[in-house]
C-alpha cells in the first residue's frame, strides 16, 4: 500500500537543502496561499487586540510576471520550412486553431500564466490526448527528487462522485453508498524507464469509531494523525501506464523538486513590510489620542464625555495636554523603501 495511507503525518517533512538549512514544502505552500490572499498565519488580531493590516507586495509582483509571460493561442504559429508546403501549413494552422477552441487551450495557458510565478512550479497532465492543469496542492511527491519523473511516487488527490468514478472506467464496488463525494487517490509508483504502476485508491481516511466493533468514521486529510489506525483503502483499478504529468519550474533550486516562485522569494520582504505598516499605524493611533495631565485630584473625569462645548472648568491646578512626539514616523518610509 502507498505510504500516505499508512502515515499521512509523515508526508512532506522538512528536508535539508545544500547549505544545511531546513525547508518545509507543506509550510511554504500554505504560506504562499495565505500571503497571496493577504492573510496572516496567526490571524488578523494581535496580542494587544489591534487589527493587523496586510500590505500585500507579493501579488503585484506575480501580476507583473504574469503579464510578461502571458501567452495566447494566437501566439502559437506553424511555420513552413519548405516553399511548397505553405498551403498545407495554412490548412494545418486552421485545424490547430479549431483544436485550441475545442480543448479550451486558451484557458489552460491563462492558468499556467497565473500560477507559474505564484508557486514556482506548474504541473500539467495528459488525459486522452488533452492537457489538464493540476493544482499543486492536490499532488504528493518526493520533494527531494530532481523532477517528477525521478520521484519514486506521484499521487494525485481527487474528490469525485460515484458517477464521475464510473465515467473514468473505475469500479465502484465497496464504496460507501451514502457518501455524495468520495476521496480518491490516483497513485503512480515507479517501475522502470517508461512504465509506472497506477493504483486507484478510494476512501483512504477511514478509522475505527471509538472502540472495536463500533463501526468506522471518515476524517478529512487535514485531521489525519499517525497515532490512529486506518482501514485499507478500496482499490478501484490497477494497471501500468507512462507517467502523464509534466512540470515546469520558474527557478530551479538544488536539492528540491518544487521551483522558487515570487511569493516565496518575497517572504522576508512581506514580513518586514507588514511589520513596518502595523508599527506605523500604532504610532499614528497613539499620536491621535488626546491625553491630559493635572495635579488637581478633584479632576477625575473624561473632558470629552463629561463636558459640553463652552463649559468653564474650576480646578486647583492647570490641565495640560500630554505632549507626544512622533517625529520618527518618517523613518518607516525609509525602512519600507529599502525592502
């Protein structure tokens, strides 16, 4: 059985890259999705109860990169290498454009352009002669391998209905009849230079409910723990096929399979930018507070809520504002500019 069923908690453990530092792909992938969508890993409220503001600098960088690499079907042209092939190539070009429309190839190019600089790696899958974009979050592979075809295993996660499983030509025997959506893993394990062993596994996260004899319960993948014992998955299909996945990296990093994208590259810049933004906002908050001081012990009320405009205060000692100097606020512009 594939090892992810036996112990999903061991998947994507930190690895040591050249230079001796630890790198955790699961943590990096989660942070990419959070930062790209202007979300903090620790929530939107800080320890003092203040709302934290996310000044997003990673998404604009990805948007610019997308504009630079943006491809359209009109950019793909067939060129004749011999003068007498011009008419044949013209007909082939028309057939190619029709194939682009029939397969929604333009939408596939758009997905590649958006995700390529964001994650640093895009993966396509060839199914029945057509290319499909695969979400990197749904793939499981050996992150220390040089490439997908050098990984000893590649797993893809699906959430399918029984009808979709049948449409793929897979058996539905043994699947829960009361489940509307079923988790299915399409697993590939390396055999030789061309062939991979493909096994379709369904319902992998099923464990004993309470004690023995009390039935089973299904848990989401995020709740799977190595401390629990899980039932074997239901095998829907087994065969041998070539690996259908192809990956493209933005910037290749030695010692790891996923490439380096702009969001990961700007992690430290984003952290520094958010820190400066929120410190500056707190400085402005305290600067805006109107505080007063006096030696008169008979004055103990808030002048804003206890008095009206024009009231005359009779006190034994003067009431003076507390001076607050925020001349260092300009320094925030300098540190943010450097980053």
